[in-house]
C-alpha cells in the first residue's frame, strides 16, 4: 500500500509551488507571503467549520512542505474553494489581517443563504 494522499485527493495549493517559482533572492519573501496569507485563510476556514480536522494548519512548523488538499476540506469548504481560490488575489503586506478575505466571506454568505 502506498503512503500519501489518495489518487483522487486533489492538491489545491502548495507552498513549494510559490517558492519554487521565484528566483533565489525572492524565495524567502514568497515563503513569508504564503505563510501570512494561509495563516489567515486557514483561521477563517477553521472558524467557519470548513475543515475536516478542526486543528488543521495550526502550528505549522514547516511551511515549505505545507499542502492544502481537497481531503482537508468539508464539502462546503471545497465548494467555497472552487468559487474563490482561482480568483483570490491577496494583497501582499496585509499579513495577519482579514482584509484579503472579503471575497471568501461574501461567497460563503451567499452559499449559506441559498
């Protein structure tokens, strides 16, 4: 039996993708930006009950190895990711604010009101 995610368990995002896409002098900045964005996003998903494991993403020690997969999300969470992730454009420098989550909050409200 193979270890790791199931074949159908799609990877939504991975820190390494963002860091590896940058030239050497910008890798640390890319890592920091990813960590800052995802710390806030995961907190939001956690607070809204959209993660399969309530503690997922808390206390990440190795952000470079961090991967968000479909199996980490509830069905409602995956629906929200489908609606938001592809057009999510968080402003760099917004750090641990929720300003860049306006789209996520709006779409979740729309989903839950239907």
